[in-house]
C-alpha cells in the first residue's frame, strides 16, 4: 500500500543524501546542502505515518458501516 508520493520522496531523499556525501568529499559543504535531506525526510515521516494509520482507519470505517447495516 505504497503511495506514489512516498516513493518519489524516498528517491528525492536518497539523491540529497548522495549529494551531501559527494559535497563532503570536496571539503566543507554549504549549510543548504547539509540540511537539504531534512525536508524530504520530514515529508517521508508524515506520509509514512499516514500509510501506517490507513489500514486501521479503513477497518474502523468498514466496521461502523457493518454495524449501521445490522441496526437498520
């Protein structure tokens, strides 16, 4: 149950980490390169938490729909 946004964010995160290591081989990198992986990392955190919670909310909704159908 992987979302395309999460997959693309992971690719962007990987590229920024690789760029960080490449920049470090050439000396002290600028701060924007050092901190650039943090943005996709936080977005990955939120999309991952969303995907983690998604099955539980789906079960809760389907259970509520069944209860409503039984009572009618």
